[in-house]
C-alpha cells in the first residue's frame, strides 16, 4: 500500500527535481527523503525518477503518470478531511425540518433565514406536517427536528424545548352574520357549525379548542374535520363553518375571512422544538446547530 505521505514526498521531489529543495519544503532532511523515493519505486515496481550522476534529470513516463494521479489523490484527501471537519462542526450536512402550518406565520421563517445565512453549505429540507406525523417521522428517523404543538401524548425518547408562542382566535367568513360584530366571545359560537382539526393529527390543539368551548358552556358541533390548518381556513372562507385557529395565521385569506381575538388566558399555547433524546439516537451536528440557533431565537436572539 502507498500511503499519502509517500505521495506527498514524491510530488515535492517531482516538482522541485531536487532532493535538497524538496526535503526543505517537506521539513525533513535529505537522506530519509532519498530512501523514501527508492522504497516507493520498489513498492510500485517501476522507476519514477530519471537520475544523473549527481542530480535528478526528470521523471520517467511512469513518473509523469503517477504525478498526475498522486496530485489528484492528495487533493481528494484534503477534500475528504475538510468534509469530515465541516460535518463534525455542523457546517456541512443535512437537516430535515418538520413544522406545523401555523409555525410559518411566527418565528420560524426568520430562524430559517438566519440558519441558511450562518450555514450556507447545510441542506435544509422543509416539510409541513401535523404534530402526530412529525413525531412518527422523528421516531422512524425520517426527520431530524420538528416544530410541534404540545402536549405530546408519549414524549418518552423525545426532547422538547420552547420555541415560539401563539394563541387562538375565532375565524369566520366575511359574509357570516357574526362578522359584523366588533367583538366576539367563544360563547357566541355555541350554535355555529365548526370546522375542526382531528384529534389524531394534533391532540393538544384539538383538546384546547374543545376546552375553550366547554368553558364557554357548550360542546362544539363539528360538521367537518380538515387535515392541516390551511385546509381548515379554506373551508371557513367558503362558509362551511366557523373555526378556532392560531392567531398567527390572521393574514391568511383576509379577503374572505374575519378574525377575532380570544381574550381568555386559556387561548395561549406554545410551539416546541422536538428532537429525539440523545439516548435514543445521536443527532447530526448540523441538526444540533439548528436547534442551538433556534433556541437562541426563542430567547430573542434574532
């Protein structure tokens, strides 16, 4: 086997065509370098250097061929070493990021921009998905980081950290009779048909809406469930029913939807970063770098 050190020594000799100058370039004395070149030629079974009485005359045809490949091998070795170092430092790699739809209306977009600016060589894959789907993908290794809405039914093996805050509001079509009221309370929706997110896709959000209605003295009459908050609001826009949705999404379809705030403290909810606990599977350095930056964002660092 020819190691990289011998290739480096040969390239130095081939470029200098002088053992003493090549040895100085390599930071070694001349005799060991001369011996190393003899051993390299013996290992290859071919002469690489044309030698005169007291100096090198040039390279043999085999030496010329070996020089080109040796340079490329050394270059590729440098690339491999740098890739390993960049990956270990989180400067290179891939982060598969999941998020609930409402997260795009809060702190997440600026966090994504900041991460891409800080880590331009990391491939950041974005996937909108429900909390339940993200948790399943995290467990299966299909996601590295998720932005989810707690509570999480089974958090064993997961690490949850605060990321953003949101609160619920009322959404109804602009031509709905209640849309003319300047203020609305959840109790005003008691007789209205509801569009709701299915519990299986987001237990925390679903239960929070049901509790708000229960606190107002009624059980919501759900006429349709929709998978994804954009789907919920699209149904509201066509008058299929009313909904209680994240207030961060109030810019969505403002031409067709009226949003009204809910003052109750119970309307507030957090968004969390979810990753597998370190004991379950080691996260990539790039994913760890994203979580670190996102944690800084949640503390007002962006």
